[in-house]
C-alpha cells in the first residue's frame, strides 16, 4: 500500500501544499497566492490570518484530491519563509499586527541604533547573524513599540511570537502547540547557536520577554496531531512531523548532507547555503552562520549568503514594467537577442544582502544606449540574479576554504535555462538541476517521513533523487572577468547614489 507525506511550503508570495509518495513523486499539489502590502517604501507586510487561510485552503484541495487514500497520508511537514514575524494574542489567537515579512526594512532605525551602540560583534558571536532588519528580533521590537500596551501584555505572558512555522503549527493544532525548530530559531537574533538556547542576554538587550518565545524542537519529530484538519475530514489523524526554514529545507531536499555541499534556491530572493556539518564557520565577509537542522538531537550548521531580490525581479518586469504577461515569457524574450548588450540592472529594491548588507541601496540601471532593446533589459535583469549569486559564492569559497565545483539549484526561477546557463558561465562551475524543483517542500516531506520511519535514514533518500539537467560553463575566463568587473562597477555606483 502506497504511503504519502504532505508538505506545506509557505513562501513569501504563495502558500503551496504538495503530497509526495515514497519515491519523491508529486501526487497532488495546490498553490494559492498571498497578498503582499507595502505601506511605506521598504516596508513589506502580510495578513497572518490570510497566510493561514491560504495554507488551509491548499491543504483542503490536496487532501480532497487524495480522498480515497486518506488512510495512507502518514504525516504533515511544514517549511516556511523564515524571519517573517507574527505576534498574536495567546487567548484568542488573533494577531495584534500584520506579519512583518523578512524583506521588510521598517525596523531599520532600531538596527542602526544598536550598531551605533556597539552590539554588532556580541550578537554575531552568539547568533552567527548580523544586526539587520532582515531578522526577527527587531521586527518583534517594532511591533511591541508600535502597538499600544503590547510590551506590558508581553511581560504578562498574554502574547505569543512566532515565525510562520510556529503560527501554522499553533493554528493547525488548534492552539495546543507553540513550537519552532532549531533552523527557524537560529534566524531570530535571540537564539544562541553555541548553547542551543534562547539567550537571556539577547532577550534583555531587545527587551523581549521569554514568555513570548516558542519551545525549540528537533526539525524531524512527531509533535502531535494536526487536529484542525478534522474540519476537512473528521477521520483525519495526521501528525505534524517536521518544521524547518525554507532554505534549510531546500538544502535537505537537495541531499546536501556532506561538508562543502552547496545549493542555491531561486525564489523571491536567492539563498545559497553550504553544509558545514558540526562546524560553525565565522565569516569575515558578511556570510551568516546558521543552523541547518536538528535530527535525533544532533544539530548541523551551514554557511549562508542571502540575495534579497531574485525571482521577484522577474515579477517586477511582469507586474511593474509590464514587459510580459507571464513569468515564463521571460525566457522567450531572452532568446531574441544575444546577452544584455552592456546593460546592468542592480535590483536593490529593498537594499543589498550578502556580502554588502546595505539597507539604503536602491535599484539602478546602467549602460543604456539608443540601441538598448526591451530584451536586453530583460536579460540584464535575469543576469543580475546570477551576478548576485556569484557575489555570495566568491566570499563563501574564501570563508570556507573549500573549492566549489558544483552547485545544486532549485526554486521557480531555476527553470529558466538562460539564467542557469549564465549562472554556470559566470561562476565557472557545474550547475545541477533536479527533476523535482520543489526541493523545499521535498525537504520538509523527507524530514516528516524520517520521523515516522517511512524512510529509515538519509541514505535511503538517495533513491528518490533524480537529475534533470546539468549546465556546464562555456565562457572564456577573460570574458567572465570582463562581465563581472562591469557588475562590480554597477554595484559601487548604486551604493554611491543614495
């Protein structure tokens, strides 16, 4: 009898729910877009209740598609947009403010004051992270500062904080679970990645009461029944068995289990992670040290570089610039011209991530001439995703002292062959694309399946991993150097114009 795992992949732009069989095949899938609001320049928010409602509707669709097989759904896993911050009322479950999305810069002033006050090194030493609006603690601080009475209520234990995994687990368990896993906890600026505990000194520094914070659990574990699913079918007794941040889930779904294995996910942003196993690498170049996952009480670590604008640059071309109707049309346009004709697009719409960490940078375009065509502009925007990823890989090689010969890729934009070929060319390394691009959801499914014994161990997962295409570099070193030199000039000019 076939057995199935359902994975929730709650991302920035949509909520996806995917059912997998033991061979890693997708047997049912639903995706529902989530509304993003930008109340002010650089702010990005979502309705937390809408996040849950889209997840629940997608779950309903997938579960109904598997209706004759309900008894064969063995477990549920959750992977999520990570630092996005939700604070809600412990009694009613009502959020007291919109979810502040990981991209949002609205806690910039809080961060700048803390940097001026000299806390950067202390926080980096404890958390592996930098003081930046990206992470959850300053978003919590913003909410507690701007919602009347919130600080006092938090001290009384009346408010709960969670990243999206925590909020979904809370709602799906009908208020029984207030939990997160080590990967998500390590993105908050409040969790000590050495002691593996919420850090009292950091909680005091941000003035965030311990009572708000969830219990930290293994990434693969039977946490209890997702009882809210019984509103879909009263007979459902599906346990929630994995929680993991989306980028770490992708690392796991790509089977990057060995030290030095690297993957890059091309989603809303781009996130490159290198497995460093049991070693915490202290980056000198703006990379983050983070927790990959915790299985059977054993924590593993990763080195991470973050690009804030990846696939969302293509959405900008579609929705903002109206260059095409569907994102898939982007690649068709790329085939009409050769390259970008000297045009560089720097999509710093919400600042620049690794290795620059420049909150104030904004998008810019260079190299326009009378001969520039729409297709050149499109290609330059696609290439910007690859250039930003090269920026990350260059410092990752330097910090880790590990040569990188191969990059595993996934995420929606990795289906763009022009981008993948240019990525291989500009990195001068092999780019490997799996058959299943839903490796984020697959990682959550694998972890959930391990928790209930569907797969005995990580080695057994190898049988489900299949490669669709390998891209090899074709550029000369001279041409590669020239192109990247132009990009670095564009970055320098962008950072100068503020």
